[in-house]
């Protein structure tokens, strides 16, 4: 076969792969609905009910889990008037907290009229003590976030009591147990359609997949079992998976499923099809990113890092290459392979990260904590604007030792025209050599003047539009031939010890992510119809499960 013919076939492979991948993203929802017409919710096992009810955790069952939250609200709205008032108050308060301008003022007036006037049927009469006093005396003059937070917490305390106890004995909670049973279904490769390869790493590749009965698109990170064993990477794979399970943020690539096939361990995560920030800095027109986009990305990245730090997790690999854009142009942190849980109140010394982004304390082998991420963020922001690192020029051929010396000894210089006063200041604050003086060590970076135009509550609610949106008919990935696997690891034998590890890894659906998928795809509304999924649950619940409580 001639070289030209071979090249044409490779190009055809990419064209076919891209066409199928793009088509899959425009799913026919009506057709999917027809295909899942026969789906029903399973009966819950008594052991599952015991496990859930035994924990008796209001926050987990009624607030954090999306389906649990919806069903608890359904129970409250069909109950006592005060239960209805409590859940409607929390919903209206949330709308007010993220509203702006005239909409915010209207939301405030609605709250005052509906919940704080004694003649209203929705007056918050369940409040007691100090909260009740604040409720009676509330007016436009003393309506503020502090007061509202106090009344919100008093409302949550009320719901944790009698309403929650009654919910646990209700048919609606039985429905929640059905959903939890459904959530535990075994996940295999047959659960998905697989599409083109999007990237490649040291242990395997990343490809696009689609859940067959919801149409949801994801990225599948496939770790080759033999290669993983050959390079002794099992512990790191499991650590990354466990950290991904802990994460629940709009600004971090979240894990949806974990399973194994005969050849691979598979992590199913958010699909980010807008390319990484390094690609946007260096490959799209003039190098660098305009300030409007940098502010938006920095706000999202900062919020994502703070989420990790709230769980005592140091990211340790903050760089533009690890920040990915989704189809709407919103960015998320990816690749938590170097992330680590920090021991409470202690530091670690292990060297980890990428040259040019590592903080001085890492380079000096000093003890460090999560503050190293703020240094790396300062370097990344500098690179977004100047299309070079603060201590290494673009494509500069320089030894790592020299980059280390510059990092430890040199001051950062701002020679690019894109830098303005606020951007220079926040970068300087992030790039302070001593960690205890660095922005983020004590002060919240979100309060810096650089973010003066960002409403972080709306940002965290996903209500701020991105300043740049990727084209829906473009695949932001290399041609498929770039990812062809030529390695051979057949000489590596898998044994019973490996199988035990694979079982620990393959935990199936991640609860919060899976429940959101069920809601967003319409499956929740379809299967929550009691006429289709009644299963005589009132009698079953009364006869078999009430004894648990």
C-alpha cells in the first residue's frame, strides 16, 4: 500500500470517528424515552434499608443526594402546612441569595410578605427562641444575609426533627430506597456505547462513551491492567479514584462510575470537549488568553482549589494543561493523579508537580501543605496572560536546575501588555516565596480586587455564562492515529491478588453524580410515577420495614 493511500485511510478513520462522536452528542430524547419504557425500579433489600436508616443522617439523605432531596421535598409539600412553609422558605431563600438587581429585591419582598407576616398561612410559626424573635421583628431594615442564615439554620434544625422522622416511615422514603437499590446495579462496559479516543496517558487512553439508556456523554479513562501492574501504579490509581469519589464541584472533573473489564480499569468522568487551557494559550491565534476569559477561568479554578482544600486535599499539579473546558466553555480541574490527602495539621515533603509550577518549598524539600497550589495558580495565571511562565520563557531551552534557581531567587517581571494593576497584584500575592505570606495561606483569594466583578454565589450555582464557548461541530482532539497503542505487556501475569484489587476498585455508580444524571435525563420523572412503580410499597413498608425504626 502506498504512503498516500495509507494516509488517506488514516484520515478516513478520523473522519468516521469524529462524525459518530459528534452525532452521539445530539441525542433524540423521545427515542430514548421509548427505549426505557419497560424500566422499573427494583424492590429494596432489607439490608439496604437497615444500612441507610441506621445512619439516620439528615444531611446525606435529604440535602446532599439529589434524588433524596427531591423526594424529601415531595414528602414535605404533601404534609403539614408548616412543613410546606419550611421547604418553600428554603427554596425562596436560595433564589434570593443568587439573584441580582431588581430580581433580588423582588425575591426579598416575596420572602417578607409570604413568610414573615403573622397573617400569612406560610408564616414560620415553627420557629422557637431567638429565631422566633427575629422572625417577628424582621423588616426591610434588618433583612440581611446574617439574619437570613440564622433563620435558615433554625429551619434546618426543625426539619431534622419530627419531619425527618416521619419521612423515614413514609412510602416516599420507600421510593428513595428503590432508587438506592437501582443505583447499586452492576456496571460493565455493556452499560455504555464507546466512541473515539480523545487522549492518551502513561497507563492507557481516554475515550468518549455514552450511557445507553440516558444518552449522557462521558469520558472514560482506561487504565491497562498489565501496564498498571508492570509500573506498580495500582496504589496511585486507587488513590486517585478515592479522591475523585470525594469531590463534588462544578469546577473539578467529577467521577460518575468506576468498573473493570477483562483488560482495563475504567474511570467514567465528565466529558470536557472544549480543549485544555494550554491549547487555548498557544494554539488558537495570537498566543495568550484575553483578560475577560482569564478572570472567569481564575474564578472557577480558585473555587475548585478551595473545594479540594476544604477536604484537606492538595492538588499538586495545577497547570493550564490540566484545566479543561466543557461544551459550554466552563472550566474544570482534571487529572488528580498527584493529589494527596494531607495529615491534619501536618506537612509533607514528597517532591511532586511539574517544573516551572512547583513552589519554592517543594523545590527546597521543605515541609509543605496545600498552599503550594496557590503558587502554581499564580504561575498558571501568568502563563494565560503572557504565554510563558514567570521563570521560563516559551520554548526556552534551559536546564531544570536554572528554572529552580530563578524560582528561588528571582523576582517576577511583568513585561507583557496584557498585565494590568489588579492582575499584577494578585500574581505577586500568589508568588510570594514564603508560604505563610502567600495569598490563600490565610486570606480568601476570592476577596481580591481582581475578582471584584465576579458574583461567586451565582458562579457556584452555574449561572454565569462563559465568555468563550467552543464550536459544537469541532473536535478539540488530535487525529485518532496519534493515539494508536503499540505497547506490549503480554508478559505480565494477573493473579488472585490483582483480582481482589480490581474488586476494590470497581464500585459502580458514584451516588451524587448518578442521581443527577437520572434527574437531568428525565429518567427520575418517568420512573417516579407510582402507577408504574408502586409495587404495593405502602403495605411492604408497613409490614417489613417499620420495625427498623
